[in-house]
C-alpha cells in the first residue's frame, strides 16, 4: 500500500494469481523452482514497466518432517524456492 500511495506500480510474482488485485497492482506468473520461469517473469516485467526498482523476496517453503523422511524431491524444491530461485531472480 505504501508503494501504491507513492504512485508506484506493484507487481506480484507468484505461481498462482491472487483472488483480487488492488488498483495499480499487477500479477506475473513465476515458479521459483524453474529458471526458465524466472527469466520469463523478469522479461515480462521489464517489457511492461521498463525497470525494477525494488524487489521483495517473500516466498518460502518449509518441509515439516524429519530429515530421515524427507525426499530428494522435497529437498530440491525447498532449496530452489528458498535459496537458488531468489538468487536467480535477483
């Protein structure tokens, strides 16, 4: 809301679109576990708005089970969502 009050455009990057967007808030699909999705989202934002001034990382994935019962797929998805995806996005 503070960005919008300043007249800024706000873009939400997420796997799923929010049910409702406030005026001046836009949505671009992004899956942090897929490098091609990250590249595409950045390209779309730059084409539509020309630049990115502020980037807020707010995604996170937690696997709630012991390490002994966590699968390799769950570990990969968690690392991509929480670590490598945000680095690539930045």
